[in-house]
C-alpha cells in the first residue's frame, strides 16, 4: 500500500487512534476498486476478509423467494466482514457495489493480528 493510501485509511474513524508504531497493523491491507453492480462477495462464501468502505456504497442483499432484499448499505467509513471472521461462519448475504466503490481489505490473518495487537 502506498503512503497516500495509508494516510487516507488512517484518517478513518476506525483507525484514527492508531499510533505511528501501530501502522503495521493496516499496511498489509489492499485497496479494491469495484464498478457499480459488481459483486464483492456471494452469500455462502467463506469468511476470508475484513472490508472498510472508502468511497461509494456496498449493498448487502439477501434473496428470499427470488426477491432481493437490501439488508443494509456500507457507506464511506463503515466496515463489514468482522462478524463472519469472528464467528468463523460463511457470508450470509451477497455484497454488491451499488455505486463505483473503493474498499480497504485486510485478509483473515491480518485481521486477527490487527484485533489482537492494535486496540
């Protein structure tokens, strides 16, 4: 991750309290770009990542009797994936970009390292 991206991620309320010596908790992360309509994760996918929305919107959708229901929307500064990682369960719903979006992603091992060392 380049320095500019690292600084923009650090400005998010979730990471704003990190001390300089804790930045290595987020440096393994990467930025994902999604086009509107692009699926981030399908329902039933294994929990392998933690996401923070940097720009755009991600809709969390569940299908009931062939009808899609929006359960929630992740907007800039909001995060998702932590529950599935903490409970070691699969994704219960599909996550899809409703607008062009930019996300910060931490893999499973890096998420656990962040949780355990960067309070």
